[in-house]
């Protein structure tokens, strides 16, 4: 793609600007306490919590992958985004305020208090691997691929440039630097996606699309619907509605409630109310990807079908940018793409440094000086980045679209964690022995699922293609097995002690009198009503 000098200048200025903002927000070279470095000194308001949560979640993977899925199967993948809303509202009402009250610094710390040290160790190892492989490694792979498409850069150079720029402010500034830059980047990435959507809408009349009827006539039948039956999936692609309804909550509990990279923003909230409202603000922002990231893929199907099919559907996003936008705006959109990449990488680097310093070093030596914890956190971030760069060079071997890769990895990881967390949080009888045994069973199931569903030389996956169990249903059935194991072992082992039971849900804390229209419960209900209304409109139109 031929990038103009003006576009390149805009991109360079943005990259320099975001690094400067990050270094400034993190306090530059000033000395920092561990609380300030890892938890932003509990200074994040609900706006920063919500926007940074959104930016941490929406990465280059989503922007590129959703454009491709919009082209190939319509709005189907939007169900992943909108199913996140109930999870985020639940996080705001029940989970993040609990973490805030207990002054939880890391999710593995919660698992130790609720169960035991072995559970904490398991969660630390898994959380670091998740940050390394999913949040950083695959994100860098996707970002480097895009930089190659736009600039012709060798993949290694694309990875190195983004990695070094992101590492500068993340390593120096800690969580506050990450949260502030993510807030800026969330505006950038949404702005870039909105530009493409508007430009696509303006070009539709040239293709003879002037109303909803002509729009539907020019796309695959059923492409607008997100709730699809097996027969509709066979015709238009996507995932059947029941598989997402059963499987997404399994991934959602793990991702939104227990993934340190994501939850760390809520842990750094300055008040319980900010910890509550922040995730609900994220929920509102999560409505946008369906209209501004996936829908443009459908525009591409109408406007540039032959060109995209000739180049490969993975090129959908870059073709949309090149064909729809004038000079200057291309630079803005590419900058927004890099913003999405940098925010995801920064979030994972910060969480990795937190996990190593607090859950490993401080746990082994409680008397470790505060200054040394911060130094170890910075060194950890650097080392994790180097490992992620190496991994990113070989990412993608599992096959399929980027979105499918990420979700299929999640379906192997999530079931045991989700079962242990949700049952342990709401059921006081859940025991440490049950947690350990469930983690072991889940690990065995996850390895088997990932191995058996690794595409062979012919692209065939045993569980998905031969057994007919797609990854969402794999996650559901593994969750059912892990839940049964947890319950049975809990009933066969001694009850948890009083301290362990104090880390479970207490209903009396959540049913106080509603005193304002801005009460978190009113906001949560409003978000869910908005979701139902929009989803109903989409399905009626479809």
C-alpha cells in the first residue's frame, strides 16, 4: 500500500505523542512505590477504568479479525461483543467491589485467600502464560502482519518497533501510565473505526445500495442476524446461538473476572463506586464494535468483494482503509490500529510485572524492599516482552482466523478456572482440595482439547471437524465436567475455615436502598435494557 508522506508524519507524531503522554502520566523517572506502580495508587476514576478496560480488550486482533469476519459471515461475531455486556455488568455489581473491599492486589492473591497457596501458584503461572501468549504474543503477530501490509516492513521490524515504543512508558510508568494512554488510545481506535464506517456508508449508493432492502439484497442471506441456527451457520458461517449462549459465559468468567491483565484496572480504582461504574462504562463501549468494526466488513463484501477474495479475506481491513479513505485520514486510522495494539501489549506487560513482583517475589520474601519490587517489575516487563517477540514470530500455527485462534485457546484455558472461581465465590462449601483437583482435571482436558483440535496438514481438526463439537461447546462441556468435579470433591472433603469462607459472596452487602438514578444497579439495568433493545432491532431487521 502506498502511504503518503502526510500519513507517515501523522503516524510518527502519534507514536511520539503517546510515548510522551505515557511517560508523563507515569511520573517520568520519579521514584514510585509498589502500590502506585502496580495499582496506580488507587487513583483511577470510573472513566479511566472503563476506557482502559475497553482498550485492553479491543486490540489489533479484534479490528483486523472483525473486518474479516464481517466480510465472510456478516455480524455473527458481534455476539462475542454483546455477550460481554452481562459479564461486565455482573463484574461491576458483584465482583470488582468485592475485590476493592478486600484490597486485593492480584487475582492469584484472591485464590490463595479463598483456597490455598497451591491455587495461587497455579493461577500465577497460568496468568503469566496467558499474558505472554494471548495478550502480547498473538497481538504482536497481528500487528506486525498489518505493518507489513501497510508499510512493507519485515515482520521482525514491525514487532520490534511497536514493542520498544510500548515498553518505554509501560516499564517506566506502571499502571497509571498504561491506563491514561489506553484512554487516549480508546478514543483513537473508535475514531478510526467510525471514519471507515462513515466512508463506507457514503460509498454504498455508488454500488446501488440506497436503502435497507437493497443492502440486504447485496449480502449473503442472514448475514445481519447474530443469533443463528445450525442450518443458517452452514449457509452463512458463524457460530450457532446455543453454542455462544452456553460457551461464552465460560470464557467470560475467566476473562472478565479472573484475568489479571483485564481486572487490574478495576483493582486500581480510587473508590468502590469507580470500581463498579467503570466496567459498566466498558459495557456501553462494547456496543460499538458491531457497528464500527464488523459492519464495515459487510460494506467490503458489497463494494470490494472481488478484490478482497483475490487478495485473501485476511486483507479485508487493509483494503477498506486503502479504498475508502483519503490522504491524511489513512494516517489517522493506521495510528488507531497501532493504538489498539499498543494498549493490549502495555496492559499485559503491566500485569505480568505485577504478578511476578507481588505473587512470586513478595510472597517468597515478604520483607522485600518496596523499591526492589518496582525494579523487579520493570525487569520482568522487559523479559516478558523479549519472550513475546520470539513467540510472535511463530504465532498463527493453529490455523483459522485470528479471532478463532484467540477464542479456541481461551476455550482450552477457561473451563477449570471459571468453575473454581464462580462456585468458590458463591458457595461457601467449596474446598481447597476441590480447587486443586479441578485445576488438574481442567489442565488435562485443556491440553487434550488443544492437541486434538490442532489442524493437521489437511486443515482437519479432530474435535471440531470429525466429532462435530466446536470450540464454544468444548468450553461448555469441559466446564460442566470441572463443575461436577469441584462439587463432588468439596462434599467429600472438610469444610473451609472461617477466613476462607469470608472470601465468598455475602448477599447483605448488595441489597441496600437505591438512593439515586445514578445508583450502580440502575445503571446496570439501563445497560441491559439498551442491549436488549438494540439486539431486538438487529434481529427484526435481519
